[in-house]
């Protein structure tokens, strides 16, 4: 884990804790109003054939559906990688899948872009 951007590493830990709490309102506090999310799961769940959604209201709808289908959701941190305005959260989910989530942040420290990258 990079020590050059401790505030972003802390955001990564908060992000994991928010998901593990299954509190969608808490998760959404980490995101900017116009945040964009890209994932193959967006396609799989029928939200967008391009795999991207923009805006908290769309993220709420997508994640609500995803959480309903993952009642045992849990993330375990593997590593956090930071740069001046982004981080990568490398984690393992409850099914043992390893995932890297790229998160870009704005000046206020809110996530403006996310991309889930699965093996």
C-alpha cells in the first residue's frame, strides 16, 4: 500500500467497510452526485448494454438490485494502490473472486468514476 496518499488509502478502507455494512446510503455518501460506474455486472443485471451508469440515482437502482441478489456480500482487502487522484481497491469477495476496483476522486475526495475489473 502506498504511504504517499494516506487519505486515499483511508477512502479505500471506508469503501470496503461501507459495502460490508450493506448500508447503501453509507456507500453512496462516498460518491459524487454525477459519479459514473462501469462493470460487466451493469450489463448482466440489465441496466446498460455499454456497462456504464451515471448519477447516484442510477447507482442506487443498480446496487439495490445487486445487493438483493448477494445477501452474504463481504469484501476482504488484499491491497490498496494510490495515486494523486485515484486508488485501486484489490479485494476478494464472499465467493473467493479477486476483483480490482479503480476509483477516481474529485477535489472534495468524493468518487467520480469507478470501474470494477473482474478476472
